[in-house]
C-alpha cells in the first residue's frame, strides 16, 4: 500500500537510452522477501531506464523494517548500476534503544545470497529480550558489536554474531 509516482523525460539518441525520471514513493508498505516494510519514502532519480541505473547518492527512508526484530527510522544512501548492482554507501537505523549501521557494501541482485555486516551500538538488552519474546528470558544493560547477516530468498541467517556488554548489566533466565 502507499503512493507511487513516476515523472520525467526518457530520451533515445544515437542508440543510447537516458532519462531524467523521478520515481517517488510515499508511505509505501509491504513485504519484500522476508522483510516487512512500513512507510518507505523517497524520490529516486533514474538516469537510465534500461538497464536500470540511478544517479549517485539516492536516499530512501523507512519507518520500520521488520526482519524478526523491528528496525526503525532507517536511512539508506545508494546507487544502482546496470540493473544488477546496488552500491550501498550508508545505512543507519534504530533498534531496541540503540543504533545499527551497515558497513558499505556492493550487492549483486543476481547473487543467490547477500552478506552484510551490521555494527550494533548500545542495544538495550531488556528491550531486545522483550522483542524476542523468549519465555523466562530478561535482562538489563546494553550491548554493542558486529552482526554478520546472510540474506537468502526465503529468510535471514545470522552466523557468528559478536556482541559484548558496554556496561554492567544482568541476564536472567527463569
């Protein structure tokens, strides 16, 4: 759901197809693969419709990206080239009281698997455990570290995350 708009010229000259298209999305919500998105907003400038290419430094804001954990207030800065490659320059978002950033990455849309590295800063242990909803598990404090994420067509895997307490805290399992 939401609003999608496209406007601007497309030019064909000397065998080259170029454009000055503006693709706008307003409060777009829905599921993309395993990720539920809420209120995606952007105006993406398209410089070539085929193969698809954007101008550098495009920005997308997302109110909520739910990957099993709610990631909020996300901002992504990127460029798409040749309809196949997404060059992710900046990604930041909030999660359970802390901040998460993605390392810059180049993603190939044809690849069966995408690997990303999340940098986690001061995530609330109590809020994280509440969100996970594991009966009897609770805690206090904050954690930071690195979380490798592998995205498959049918889901997400998190192999070998390394998180550490940033201050004294408590873990409880009843």
